[in-house]
C-alpha cells in the first residue's frame, strides 16, 4: 500500500507530492488537471519495467498505430531531455524509477517489431542506422538501501531491443482500469477467471448493488465471442452490456478486485461512468467490502459531486483521502483533504470536482 508518491517531469506534471495516501484515494479536479496522469505514473512505478513503461501510452491512452515514438508522451510536453522521476513508498520500501533519453553511437543490434507488444522476438537483425534515426532510452530503479538496477532500450525505425531490469524485490501488484479497457470479451475472460478461483460469489454481491433482482451471472458463448449475462429473478437471462454501461463497469471493477493479489493497488479512471447517482453509495459499500477483505488500496478519479459525496458517506475518517488537482501557473498543484475537510468543503459549496 502506497503511503507517499512524488512525480517529477511526467507527462503534463512538472512536480507534485502526495505525502499521504489512504486505503481509498479519490482524485478530483477539472479535465486536464493530471488525474489520469497520476494513475499512469503509479502503474509504471508499481512494477518497474522499461518495456512496460515505453508501451504505457499505447496501453492506457490507446494511441493510433501510426504514432511515432509513443514513449515521448511520457515526458513533459514531449521534451525527452527532461528525465522522468517517480518516487514512491509502499510496503515499507522506497524506490525511485527514472526514465531518460540519451545519445546513440555506432551500429545497433535491434529486433524487428513484434506482432503486439514491444517485447522483441527471438530473431534480431543488424542495422547501421545513424544517430538521427536511432534513440537510446535508459531506465533506472534506485532502492532505499542504495541498490541500483539499470535497463536500456535501443530504438530505430526498424524495431527495438530492450535489456530490461533484473527481478526486483520492490514491487506492488497494480491493475489499471480505464473506460476503453472494458471490452465485452475482456470482461467475460475476467469473470471466467473468478469462477475458476471461486471468487464469483464476491463478484455477484457487488453487481447486485446495481440491481438486487440479479440472482446470478453466467458466460454466454457465440461465434462472435463470449460475454457475461445477468440472470434475473423472473428467469430472464440478459447480456450485461444490455443491462447498461454501469452494469458492465461495476462487473469489471468487481472482477478486477476479486482477482487482485492481497495488498494490491487498483487504479480506476472515471469510476462513476454509466452509474446512476442513486446507486453510487451501494457501489462504494459493496466494493469497499471486497477491497477491505483483501487489503486492496484504490486510487480512483471522478468528476461527479454525487460520486464524491457517496464515497465520503461510505468510508471512515482513516479509510479515505481526497486529492484535488488544479492547473496553476507553471504546472499542477495537488491539495489533500481528509474526509472531514472534504465534507466541510462540500457543505460550504466549495468546488472539489
């Protein structure tokens, strides 16, 4: 569980410090204030991997396939001469992940692009690409005890060769959920995994918070793929996607939570999407029970005042913090509110969203 997190020169954030983090953390603020960027930074820092970091913009933002050098989106305003630095404390350990671009000299051995990830296939080819078309990316993980691990990547238009970090003892299991990730097939796969691991009853309890008439869940298969169906008290069997976007979202959150390792960090972007305000408190209560049972820490973004109020009504003083982000001259500012401070601010009609 993270207790502190510091970001320097990452995407649109020049510097912010979250000196306190709770089991449940709500990130609020206007569009473009850096909320999703914080989720990305936590995801990259949690399990340091150079390949994962370089591919993060494609996985999180879903950049178009023609986007050149997608890792440049990790640097402030694409300025790769400014090193990225992510420092966090979790589970009694402190480690810093840095990412910087350097010069390339001489011939390189690079791998041709693979069919999906940035992970190179076994075969490699040699190129004499000049430095103007080749780049070197270096990642470092420095631990609190002074240990340093280094990873490098050589990148040319023909592909990438990565020498990644050796296994590190400082890691946190982290899962990132964004609206674009909630594909029907993905949800079906996740729910099937909960059935195999006997966690499907926990998932059902969360889904019933949206509609108590749902008595069960099952997987429907067709030539077009699999999807999860909701079984109602009157015998109807309805694909969850037809029950509504909120049902699909809650089912995804429940599956991710049920499958997470104890002590994991769950990162959720725009948690309120598709969910009616009258269901929000039930959603928080049912998910909160699931998170507490596995000691899961959550960091979520929201634009909804109703969602924020429902969370503050659900969790106790020691269970939740609200981090408000705002664009100010020269960068991004973050202010942390306790539950009492946030409630008082809302009662005085202060804008927190």
